[in-house]
C-alpha cells in the first residue's frame, strides 16, 4: 500500500489522532500560555449551541445540494446511479475494513460521518479557535482574517488534484467559518457547517471532498471544464460555488445575530 493509499483508506484513524492531539494540546496551551479557559475559545454550551450545530450542518447540506442542482441543470454533471448496500451484500475478507468503506452502506455512511465530525471539530478548534483568536489579539481582526484564510487555503493546496482556483475558493471557505465565529463568538455554527459540507458534498452527493473521493451514494459523471464543474477536486474547484457562498453568508448573518443575542442574554443572566 502506498502512502497516499494509506492516508486515504485509513483517514479515520488519522483524523482521530489529530482530534485527540488537538484536544490535549489546545487546552494545555490555553491554560498555561494564554492564561484563559478552554471554553473561552467559543465552546460554552447552552440549548442554542446544538441548534447552531444542526443549522450549520443542514445549511451546508443545502449549499452542496444547490451546487449539484446547478451543475446538473447546466449540463456539467450527470447523475448516473445510486448506491446503497446492506451488510449482507458485502463479502468480508482479511481486508474487511477496506471492503466496508469501499461501498456505500449504512455502516460506511456512519464511519464517514464520524470522520467528518472529527475533522470539523479539530480543524475549527485549531484554526478558528486557537490560532485565529490568538492572531486577532496580537495583530488585529483584519490581518488575522487575511493570514488565517491564506494559511487555510495553502494547507489544502497540497491535497490531490488541487488547483489555483480551488486554493482561492478554500480561502473563501475559511472566511465563511471565521464569519460563523464572529457572528456568534462561538464555534458551534462553524463546526456544524464544516461537518455538513464535507459529509454532503462527498459521501452523499458524490463529489470529491477537497480532492479526496471514497464510496458515495450518488455516482456522478463530472464533465469538463473543471473550473466550472469542480472536476476531480470537488465543488471547491468550481467558480460557481462562490455565489452559493455569498448566499450562505447572508443566511448565516440572520441566524447568527439571533444566536449571539441568545448567548449574550444567557451569560448576562
């Protein structure tokens, strides 16, 4: 097995290690370097927190669905088949785990969702939590936004099939998630959006997720040019995801304003 195959096939193990590392390192750094509480990063919980998570999750589902409908209507994506198998249909061998995640089933979908929950959690905790908030304190809001988005795009530039366009678009996604934090001063909305976007664009709707492709519910035929359809990188490689991002920002503002008031009222009381 090559290194790239290992990273792809056992990505759940890798993100679990990353999530555990972030869960240990960030609280230690927050306490001993910043002299602040872990919750002050935007992890305080009230009833509204779960609503923020769910809203972000399903807003991202709507974004991915809107992109799919747009590409199908323009003729750049064709839906060819649907895939869903029960465990009875899967023939397990010594490589049972690879067999399991190689087809779309309730079991593999659960594992994919768990993986994306871990990714959304640790990336938001580190990027929009610890790094962004400390940069803001040190260099101000504008510079911290610019540098944070640039670094976020640069990190994803190493993903399979990345392009200059996909790197720029992911910078916009970085801002989308920063905006979720700035609106609410909490990370829940951003985490929900991160989890939902990766889960729905990839396993459910059949696109590559930032260049990574696994078993999917929909089987798509994605046509050229890639700067329109997203190609082998996924929706983040398409120019047409940008207007969808703009609409999402508008919707987030209306929801986020209500969330911020809910958090403020709760902690004032």
